[in-house]
């Protein structure tokens, strides 16, 4: 039935985490940084679901559902903040955000 | 080792997750990156199906590929004029960032293969939607209510933030 070992899923998840981190580090635009954060959250979800495959309580999947809801809330808040930043600075490059006064 | 259909499916959907992510890393166009992320998220949903997690696969398609991506594309289109010069983003700190991410990936992969984690027992065959629903209403009731309130507060806060920016 389960020919694929658990470690393969964990390596895939580690790849998603590292590429999300790399995207947060190297991109200048704030929307790219949000995409990288979504990738990292997906890596965590993949780990949780993989660990709960053989668990009849399904605790891992319940955690993953909570994590998805938190990701949706985070995306909504982050994008409305990004809209405000764009109206204030006329740019969504993170390097241009060099003042804290409003 | 004999190739089974599950191995081929895992390889296919793993490539469907990995290749768009690599494309997202090298492209400068934000719209293309957002649509590549859609393909990657659908691949993750397929991998959830391979992991016997049908509910999570449906949630992934509905909320990530349906909701969050639409939000992100709205965010791109409201902050940039897509038709003008193309929505591009520069890179910076490429070398040190790649070095850090590669070292972290190597360490994680080494640790994962070193740990020798395996699944034990039998794969669960319970009715997932029923089990998760019962857990939400019994063991995780407080967490469920708190997360519902968090979502409400986040939506109210997001609409308030977006409205205030229009008045000032």
C-alpha cells in the first residue's frame, strides 16, 4: 500500500521550506515575500499531514486545518496593509519603506 | 525495486510541486509567479490525496488555490498596473541567500535521512470528515471557537484597514 517512505515527504517539505525562505530573502517586492510565506506554511502543513497518515485520531490534519485558517487570515491582513503602504509610498518594494511616520 | 503506480504518481506530483517553485525563484514577473504557485498548490493537494488525507486536499484546493491566490492576485493588480511595463521585481542578496537556503536544505535532508523515521502500524481507514468534525466539536472545541473569532477579527480588520486608506 504505502510504497513511499515517510522521509520522501519530509524532504519535499524541507525543499518547500527552504525555497520559501530563499524567496523571502532575495525578492524585493512585498507580494513575493507573501508568496514565500505561503510556501513555508504549506511545508508545515505537508509535514503535519504526512505524520498523521497512520494516526487514527487525525490530530495532525486538525492542526493543518487550523494552520490553513491562520494562513488565510494572515494573507487578508497582509494585503490590506500592503495596500496602505502602496498608497503611502507609491511603491511595494520593501527597500523603499524607509520611514515609520504616518 | 519495482516501480509501482504510487511511485510514478508521487514522482509526477512531486515534480509538479518542485518545478513551479524553482520557476518562482528565478522569475521576476509577479503575475507569473502567482500562477506558478497555483500549480504548485494543486500538486500539494494531489500529494495530500496520496497521503490518504482527502479532507485536507479539498481544503487546500478551496482555500489556497481558490481563496488566497485570488487575494494575492488582487493585491498585485491593485498595487501595480499590470498592462503597463509588466509587474517585475528585482533580486538582491542572491548569493548569500542561496548559500543560506542550500545549507539549510542540506542540513534538513541530512537530518531527515539520519533520523530514519518510519510509519508504524496500519494506515488509518477511518471516515475522515466525520472524525475531524467530531474532534472539532469535542476535544478541540475551544481552539475551534478561538480560530473562528480570529478569522472574524482578521476580516473586520482587513476591511477597516482598506477603508481607512481610502479616506485619508
